C-alpha cells in the first residue's frame, strides 16, 4: 500500500505527540515532531542570550543552526548542531519561548523547508500547528486533534509533575490559554483547522483509542489511494 503523509495538528495538550508516535508505530511510519524544532531554536536563543523580542536576531539564529530529529526506539531525539537537547527543550521556560519564536515568519521559513524535505517521501506522521495548512497542504490525511482546555491543562500538569516541576492546575490552565492565544492569533501560519481535516476531539478518549481511530482512517485512505 502507498505510504501516506499524515498531518496531525492541534493545540497544546491535545495529545499530538503521544498519538502521533503511536500512529507511526502502528503503521511502521516515521514520527516527526515539528514543534521540537521550534523548541530547539527557542532553547538556543535562551542559551545564547538572543533577545526574544528581536525577530531579526531570531531569524538569523534559525538560519544558522542545524536541527536533526532522530528516532531511536520509541523516543525522538532532538540534536542541535550535534548536541542532544531532547530533554532540555521540554521545560516551561522553553515552551513559553517556543511560542514566541514560532510567531516569527523568518524563523518558520527554514524550519518549514526542512520539514518538507523530511516528509517528502511519505510514510510519515508529522505533528504541529500548520502541517495540514502550510507544510503539507496536500497531505493524504489531515487530523485536527482537540480536547477541552481543562483536560489539556490536566495532561500538561501530569507531564510536569512527572518531571518533578512544581506547578498547579490554575497556573497550567492560564499558561495553556496564553499559548493557545499566541498560536491562534499570530499572523504567520496561525493554528487553524484545515478545511479538509478530520476533527478528532479526544476529551473523553485516551491516546491509544485516539491513535487507533486515526490508523483506521489512514488504512481507509491508503486503500483508496491504491485502487
Ligand atoms: O507542539 P509543541 O508544544 O512542542 O510546540 C512548541 C511551540 O511551537 C508551540 O508554541 C507551537 C509552535 N509550533 C508551531 O508554531 N508550528 C508547528 N508546526 C509546531 C509547533
């Protein structure tokens, strides 16, 4: 059967990463997390002291770094200029900085190019905010994953607690709403549902159920594409 390009977009905490990883595993595809690339640029900006309110400096930085996404076992490793920063990019500070950095059109350009290159052959599940709208507008299957803000915040809090970060639901919910606002209202490639995306609301579904629904849709599309 033909190897598809599957785009999964959605807001923070919608379960994109867990679901995309599992869908890729079930189909034998490669999982690509485009958000990790924006996080990598943000991490580098914080470390190098590049001001987050300077689009010109951020654009220069994004054009100068090399970001590699390397699947190893079930984990996707993120390398920036050869340095493994997989775990460092998951902190609250980097999350906040990433949503600022991702609003800069000049930062997005080289990263989108790289994402297109990485997915061009098909057999990929790429997750992000603009995969079905900008990166792969002709993706074989587009999913818009969503869940209520409260459930998304609870998931995010659990993740933070597992990493030993101190937080609470009200704080995380405020942060989720702020990142939603930035991702949806920015001018450059805002988070919007592609007209031809299938909306999957997983407020009341776990990641495994969500992944299996998407796999069924993918199998249907692959079959239709092969006849
Ligand atoms: O999915 P994530 O939380 O790891 O993404 C980090 C940030 O990058 C988030 O603020 C949204 C942004 N992003 C984006 O603008 N476009 C993408 N394709 C992926 C992520």
